[in-house]
C-alpha cells in the first residue's frame, strides 16, 4: 500500500494545539498521511476511535474522506485532555459529521456502548499486552466486512504488535498487514476487505461470517442500570455544538451543569449540576452538562 498523498502538514497545521505543530509526530510526513490514506481508500461511513487525545488522527481521517457520517470517540483523559477537548477540535474540521464522544475507560468494560458496524476503527488506547487484546476484542464485533482496524504504535511499543498478532491468530479469516509509519501501524481486517484484496468501490454489504466471535457479554448490570435510568429520565446525553456527550466516570466539562442536576442512582450532585459516582457508585464525577440544549429522548449509543 502506498500513501495517497506525500504530506498533509499544511492541512493539519491549523488543528494542532498548544504548540504541538513543532513535535516530531506533527512534523513527520509519515504519520497522519496514513490516516488520510486509509480514509481515502475505504471511504468509511462510520469511524470509531479508542484513544483520541486531541483528535488529530480523526481529523486526518476526515480530511481524507469528508463524507464520514458518524464518528464515535472513546477516551479517558489519561493524557490530561478530555474527550470534549478532542471533539471541539475535530468539529472545526468535521463539517456535518455526527460526533458521539464517550468519556470512558475501555479497559473497565466488557462491551462498547455502540451499535452497528464501522468501516474504519482506530485503536490507540492501553498499550499493555492484555490491554491491547482487550481493546481489539471490544472493537472486533463492530468491524464491517469491508473495514479495517488500525492499531497504532506497533514499532514504538512492540508488545502491541505481539498482542495483535496473537489476537489475529485466534480467528481464521482475519489478516494483518504491517505499515511502516512514524510509529508503526498494524492493519487488521477480513480476507477480501478493502485492504486485503477487496474492491474499495464496492457497495457496503452486510457482514456474513462463520468466524467465531469473542465471547463478550453485551450488557453488564452496570450498563443496564445506566441505560434504564437514562431512558426513564428521558435524557443522559447533551448536545454541545453538534457533539453528543456521554459521561462514564470522568469529567467532560467541569462546572458546566446540565438541564437536570438530579444524581444517578448511587451518586451525588457535584458543582454546577455535575453528577458524581453514578449508578453503581463508580469513582469520579460524570458531567452530562455544558452550554447547550439537551438531546432528545434518551439517546444512548
């Protein structure tokens, strides 16, 4: 596979924050160009990302294919930036794409709160051996037949590559391809997908496969409790500047209250209407509010 473009530094520069345009990865012509290339090749309708930071990879994908319909983000602010910071930055480049931002540690759950299939999935989360396998197990059931999972840092942190190879070996029909990017990418997909022998231009088709899927319990008691609570309350997400926000044990917008400051079961109410320690009494505050109008009818991806 070849890059679709030699450099997108000029396109990316307006979106680098806090002087990061001077970092080695921002100055490289062998990093974000690949995210641009994957999106240009696959032309995804839906994109999912674990490990968002300030949204640079997602922005590069959107530059490669501006017609993405939905972008689903998961981040736990481990680098000091909330997923709301990323969503705001992405929104500047995203046009009309629907953004669902989840403040969530994926290592703490057994299934992602997302439905349907995704054509492009970027995994840049926990870099331990088991953490990498866990994140791949979460996203694999959501991968479309024509799609690809992009695992980052397989050169920078070699245990990620070993974990991914181990994961792929468990499922006949999955293939992996190494791309020598700035820190190394491993592409994972079905045999016959866009990257592995399929036609990028073919219509999106329903995935049909006899491959064994990871045995992941779809709903934990904790997730059911939250879903039932939000559905009964008629809220649980807030739309801010076209971004749907979901809180799961972190703070999305500290001090910005929602239109309802009543706590979730087992939790209290923090400053500005922030819900703290929601259903099941998890640690950290959950903030569903910010300056904006609530979304309709208990949307919960």
